[in-house]
């Protein structure tokens, strides 16, 4: 191994590009880059949607038409079949959840850190994928958990809602089924958390490995190494495009499953 290749391999930890990094400390609490990116996604929403809503055109055009199409699809094709008459009560939450996750995913796909590194000459970790941080996805799952069970209690009342955890089966079976129903109430949002986190971090790890692999070969080898480097770069481009699709897909899946769970809590008879 050449002397040029060794330092690259030593620094080529793909996890260093996707794990949270402390940016600042406020009141004794460390603020990671992923939290800053989540707040940035919220700011983008607060700036974008009021501007779009100000349009008075009877026929929506441009950005308003794009966003209204998504809003309409989520309400009519995703939420209404599961929530029925409770659809409009939950749509503000579901719309907010979808676009917060989507924008956070898309911001994470931007090459912000490489650009800062290129400009300053120092490795930067100011940006990152918010949904690639397990603590962020846990927070989103807690929001979904509260929406599911608070919505069910408000719709049916606490006593009637609690009875849903005891299925109509012979009473000896309740000894087993009631604990399972209670565990399932926590497992559902936990599954949302892990699915979003795992899918978002996996793509970035693969991308970091491909780029690190190509840089090593380009530094230490020629000929065959150059061909493999070119293939690695093409693979990185493909993964980057796939990440854009995954950004939309994971926001949709999280919102879709949350809607189903809310529907099961609000309308258990369905």
C-alpha cells in the first residue's frame, strides 16, 4: 500500500459522514448538525407555504399546483379511505409530518459539507440528514404515537378506547392478548422510527463508501484503478438519484402507516 493511500484509508470511515456531529452547546446541551437541519426544514416550510397560500389564482399554477396536487393526493387517496369522517381533523398533522420529513430528507441529499470543505479546505460536518439520526426519528415516532392514541381517546372516550385492548375472546386468552395489544401500541411507532432511520442512513453510507473507494483508487493506482474509479463515480451518481426517490418514498410510507394506525385507533370497527 502506498504512503498516499494509507492516510486516505485511515480517514475513510464512511460513518463519519452520516453520524450526528456536535455543532454547538446551549445551556449544557449539545446541538448536533442533524437537529439544526431539522430546524432548517421547519424554517423552509414556514417560509414556503405562506407564500404559496397567498396566491389568489383560481387555477393553481407552478409551485402552488405542485403542492396542491400532493396535498390533495394525501387527503383523498391516503387519509380518507382510513379516517373517513375524521379526515379533516387529522390532515394538518399528516400534511406537516409528510413535508417535514420530505424536506429534511431532501436537505440531507444536498452536498453542503463537501462544498464547505472545498471552500475552506477543512473537513466540515455542519450539515447532515436529520432523518438519519435515530433521536430525530424517535421524536417523530413519539409525535405519531400521541396522534394515534390521543386521537383514539378523543374520538371514543378513554374507557371505550381502553376496551379495544381487550378483544372479544374467551377470558383466559385475555391474559396473553391484552399484554400483546399493549406492546403492539408501542411497537407500531417504534417500527416507523427504525424504518425511516435505517433507510435514510443506509443510502448515505453506501454513497460515502463508493466515493471513498474511488478516491483511494484514484490516489494510489492507475489503469485498472482508473476504470474502477470511474465505475465507482457512476455508482455514486446512481445512488444519489436513488436517494431522491427514497426521500419521497420514506416520507410517504411514514405518513401512510401513521394514517393507518390513526384510522385503526379512531375507527377500530373498520
